[in-house]
C-alpha cells in the first residue's frame, strides 16, 4: 500500500506540477546575434522568440555591455559579455573573429538596445520598436493580453489560476493523500 501511495504521488506530481512549472517559465526574449571581426562589431540579426530566460550570473568585469532602454531612456536591463576570441588549446590562441548570441528579456516599453565597448564607447545602437507588439496567437500571454482579448495565448481563466497556483494545488492534494493514508494506517 505504501509503495502504491508513493507511486501515485510521483505520478500526480509528474502530471500536474512538472508541466505547469515548465510552461509557466516560458517568456518572450530578444535574441541579438553579434559578430566581431578585428575590432569591428556588427549586428547580424535580432528577433523576439518565446523561450526559457534566466539572468546571466557570471558577467565579465570590464567587457562589453548591452543595455535595453525604454522609450523614456530608462535602463530596463543590462548584461555584460565578451566575444569568445580565445582558443584554450595550448598554446592559447587569440582569434580575430567571433560571434555571440545575447538574450535580453522582452519588454513592451523597449525602444533600443545599445552596445558599449570595454572602454565605455557606444559601438551599436539597435532600434527594437518594430518588435513591440502584442501578437495574439504567438503562444505568449503578454501583459496587455487577457483571456477575453486573446484566449489562444492566455488560455481559460481556470487554467491561468492552475498555472499560477499549480504547485500549491498539487502539494495540497499530495498532503491530503498522505494524511488519509496515515489516518487509515492508525486504524
């Protein structure tokens, strides 16, 4: 009986909690591909896509800097980075060319992405206003979308509740099952 209860708990967790947690962390992200060629930095592409985003924790000191700025010129997000220009095989070699993909969180107030050199000089200024829109049907429930305005992205109101509180609901169900088991075991 104990094995069945544990198995049921694991299955319930896998079916209810795991998909809710995974789907809940998907958000829109600016993806910026930059190239470096003998000191010259170019924008190769920029686009917005739904993906899993986490802030970069290990930002280099004194490297390049990307800033996402609002229409009011406020800094919405910044991230430090370096181009991968060293080959770590012995002896270490310095390359003249490299590419990097930067991931910045989507923000509907964003206007531009500015890139600064390690010396603090602005080397690129990228207008992103063309990406700022609420597209119904893109799989992401934007701040300006709701179930009423875009049920494709925002789902049903009940699902939204479950998505936000799914972990607590599943935890409560598991707790109730365990309590029932313990009470029956005493008798």
